[in-house]
C-alpha cells in the first residue's frame, strides 16, 4: 500500500467503507436476484424485498451511482456485471460476498478487541462447527473461489510426480486437491475437515466429478488421527487460526502422517521478523484478532522451527509471482 500523504487521501480511504456497506446491503437483501432480467421501480423492489419504500429508493439511488445497477425513467436494472456476478443463479455468482458480510460484523469490533486482547465478536463464541450454514456456506464458497486459482498455482510450483496419495487438512471445498489431480491424475486425495463441513465438501467433490477419487475424513485436526503413509500433506489457510502451541502440534501430526520422503506444504501469510511485511499479512493478523479466539499470522522463523521440531528437512519458503507464500519441508528418511 502506498503511504498516505494528504488529508484528502486519508478521507478517501476512510469513507470507502460506505460504498462497501452499500453493496453488501444490496447483496444481503437479494436485490440483484430481484432485478435479474427485469427493470423495476423502487416501490416494486421494496415490496419484493419487504423493505421500506422510501429507504429502498435511497439505497437504489446511491447504488446506481456505482454503476452496478442502472437507472432509466425511475426503473432500476442490473448492469451486465451484476447480472453475471451478483445473481445467485449465474455460474459466476460471487456467493463468497456472504462471508464479506460476516467479516464486516467482526471487523466492526476491532477497537474493543484490541483493548481486550482477544475477539469480542458474538459469533466467535461458537466454534466453526456450531456457527450454522448461514455463516459456513458463504465461508466455504469464498475459500473455494480463492482456492481454485491458488490451487493451480500451487500445483505448478510443486513437484507432484510420483505422488499418489495426498491429504488436505482443513481442506474445505477440496479445490487444492482438485488442482493436484488436474496436474497428476494418478493422485487420490483425502479432505480432512469438521463434521459440518464434510457434507459441503462432498457436494464440491461430486460437482467436480471426483466422487470416489477424493474422499473425506471428518474430525478436529488437533484431536483426531489423520491416518498415514501420505505422499503430501497440505495445510492451507489454517495455521493462522491457531496459537503457537496448537501449530506445533498440528505440524507434528502432519509430519507423522507422511511416509519417508513425503512433503508437508503450508500455504499461509509468512511474516518477516518484525511482522510488518507482507502488508496483507499484517492486516490479516487483525482479521484473526477480531475473528478467532487466538489466531495470528506467523514468521518464517516460527514456521521453520515447528517444522524442524517435527522432523522435517530441506525446509524452504517459496513465494509465487502473485505473492502466495508456501513453506515446504520433507520428512527425513
């Protein structure tokens, strides 16, 4: 991020939250679905959405200023962009915006979380396994949208030749495993995740055409066994949920599930020693403050020590051209 140098730049950044909230509220209200292939006045939309006519009109007026919807003779329509990406029946639907709504609610508690030293958000009082589908399905959709591209990028970075059995711990939709199989069709994968996530995982597996090739294993990754003799164990976007002691345990468990020469792969924000770079990782540390009990982002030194203590060797950090950071280590013979 470029340094802020003028009051005007600061105010532009500070006030940007209003546009974000405007679009997220329209998304929450299902406005884009109601406008799909239609042109309607605000009064009709208010009736369909069961909202107040006057305030609905003001919402639509402001939203038209973003270009996401259009206004013609007091009738509102979806833009081409909205029709493609914001209508729930579209194959390109950005369903993960539902998770952005959840993030809005947790980030709104940042001041109090910094005062208290931990999350104060109401939803964090419940484990992920008990937050309900209204939170969970958008979260998995967001992770899947991210994982499709990142999975292919990761598969291109790794040597997957000779690998036939992989485990993705906390694998969600299975997007990374799907990408591994695209590169090496000899791979069969196991997705380990929580009991309420696994049924969602299975839907993604079936939709991708990998039924029987990719299987699921349910449990708590800090408590249940992973099985063994994997060629590769992946931990993507889960290290940041845990405290240091939990990560040391998790990495030991991952290493124990490998056969000799197998590789453990960690995809996450890997911070420099003073925890300021990469900037997205510094921001994400705060996302963990407001959204988890004790999550954080961790430095390369911390990750390297946990991996060494688990018996991994040839440990290295790889950063892709897009900035994805990957720690890789191999189980010694």
